[in-house]
């Protein structure tokens, strides 16, 4: 009883300690459901060992009875070792177990479409055409019966956390196949392979998983991709023919970040922006999209994991990046640093900055970092200055991307959907545990993929998330961004990809 009481007190202390990041609490005291408070991982293990020692040596039970738990634990350990393996880790760093005989790469594929359906739109890059997760066009009708999504195809894919980019009938993503990274183009209507381009590279860590983790960018008949080990390349859209390629880490003499290169290429006016994190003016690299020639480079901050973002702040176009412990803006032509502000605590910064009207931008990070609204102004000497408007712990976006909806920013706060007010950073609501997935916003509808593989439809506003519908898409961890090209919704994880056709409403919503 003493051991159990002390364990319960220890778990309660951990959960009430506000200075510890959420993930650190998770590793020590892990929630198992909304109805049960907490069960310990680390503390529970210690308590279990103490209970076993007490039972074996101090319980005064018969020897035969004392040996039963030990024999059972050994048998359970042998059984688990022979039949189970760790299939990865969730975004909260909790290991997931799976049967050893379960395939890690193959799923049952189906191509049910005849290939005669029409096309209604493109999704040419990470976070959509405007690169902010906000889409224009007709709002999808989501529900049951005639409003239920129609599955066009479902096929196996290689490992990785890349999303789809779509142009015309081409749906393109990055996959890991053995020791090679592959750019794979599929017909968006049938799911059939059109072409693939291969590069010898492989990234893997037990926590981060295997494979590339960026999304292709399609522009002017070219596909720009960036692999997890730094290989940046341009391919011909129709054939996959290599136009040019370079390893940005080797070029900038920079080291590989702990979780791999994750940023998706930014292409504006035939310039490709890639964050390499090199020193001596080689942090941000700018290449010619047609030839791969280096046009400019600037900054000396190390690379983090968000993608370069194009913003116009204080009337000045700029490329905003997240460095090791700073948010930095570069001139789009010369790549020189326009301004930089220290930010973060050394933990990974992954969520893309969100541009806000009034020459402002919102940055957010997990691991107890929170959010900060920054304002950029030009002083009397013409120099850009950045200052803090407010800081808030009410939105901690770990690696999902918040979306601005009017005067609100909606995003996953350590896996729970939350909305904060842009005026002061106060929390409007926090409700619905969806894990660390990705979403897009169109016409008042938030289409959110949960980490568990459910597609969730919500109509969030200042009053709450207003969940409307759920659709089971996958049965395992899903970190990949989704893509919505007209009425075609494409989703994937590290094993399979699927395409749904959605019904559309007739009204049209403008990009906010």
C-alpha cells in the first residue's frame, strides 16, 4: 500500500508541475483515456519493480506463490520478444507496438476508378496554393449517403511523412524504398504509377521514423523536391527527367539536423529557396529554378524544420525561416538578413509561421514554447525592426501547422485542438484530442487528419470546434499533410495512400 500511495503522489506531482514540457510529463506519467486520470510509464515501472521485490523477499507468502509472478513475467517477456516489435512512436513520444508478422510496406491496393472522371483543381505545394493551409473554391459536402466521400483508389506507398502535390492528373509525393528516396508520380484519378525518380539516400531514427518528410513543389512544368538528407532537385513534370540537383548540406558545409531536412522547397519568380543552415552566409540558399545555379545566399543560423515562408511585412517582401533558436527574415533577391529575433528554447521548431494582417506574424512551437505574435515596422532610418505584441502558452504547435481564421488562430495545442484570439493571445477554447495531424481550411470547414488516421470535419468559430463528421481512413499513425485538389482529397501515411472524391457545394469561398 505504501508503494502504491507513493507512486500515486509522484504521478500527481509530475502532472501539476507547470514548468515541465508536456512531452516530458508524457514520458513519466502517461494519460490512458479521458476517463482515467494518469498511469505512469517511468514511475509505474519503478513501482512495479519495488512491488515485485517486496513480493519475492518480504511478503512472507509461500515460496511457490512468490515465484508465480516472476515466472509469468519471464513468460510474458519471451512471448513479447518473439511476437511484438516497436512500430514507431507517436507525436507525444509514446511507443506503439505491432505484431512482427504484420507487413511494414504492403497493404491491399485497389484502383476502383475508371479514369474518366473530370479534374477540378490543383494543389501544387505544401499547405496549398497560398502555402498557408487556406484554400479557395467550393466547400466540400461531407456526410453519409449521397454526401459520403467516394474512394477512388488506395495503393501501397513507401515510408516517409511527405504529402502530395497535385497538378493536372499528376499526384506526386516522396517515398523511401530500401536505400533509395524516390519521387513518385501517380495518376490522380486511378492511382497508377506514371514515373519515379530515384536517389541513393536514407534517413531513419527510431523516434522520427524512416524516409523523406517534405512535400514536392510543382511550378512551370517542374517538380522541386528536397530529401531528408539534403538532396534538392528539379524534375520534369511529365517524365520525371532530372533537370538539376545538388545536396544543400554539402554545398553549405552544414550538418544534418537531428530529425532530417524537413522543409519543402519555396519557389517564387523562378527562384528556389532552401534552408541549409550553413555558416558564413550559407544559411538560406537561393537557386535558379531552371538551371540550379546559385543566385544568392545569406545568414549564418542553423536550420530548423519549418519550410521557408514568403511574406510581405512593412511593405517589404521577405522570406521568413526558423533557425536553431531564432526567427529570421531574408531579402528575396540578395538573401541578406533583414531582421532576426531570438525565439525558442532549443527544442525543434516545425510549425510554419502564420502571416497576420498589419505586418504581423505568429510563430508557435511545442515543448512548452507556446506562441508569439511579432510586428515588423520600418524605423526612421529605413531599417526593419521587429517587436513582440504578445506571448501566449495557449497554443503550442509541435509539428502541425496552425491556420488563421479571421481573428482567430486554430491549431493543435500539444495534440488538442485550440483557438486563440489574435488580439491578445487568449484562449477561446480547447477541445478535441486529435494528436499531431495536419489540416486545411476551405469555406468555413476545417478538414483535419488525426494522428490516428481519422479524417475529421469541423466548423470552428469563437464558440468551439463544432465537430461534424469523422471518417476512418487509416488504422495507424498519420503525420503526413493532406491535399485537396478541387473535389479530390489525397491522404497518405508511411504505408498507404488513398484518394477520395468529395461532393461540392455551389457557393464559393475566397481566400482569407
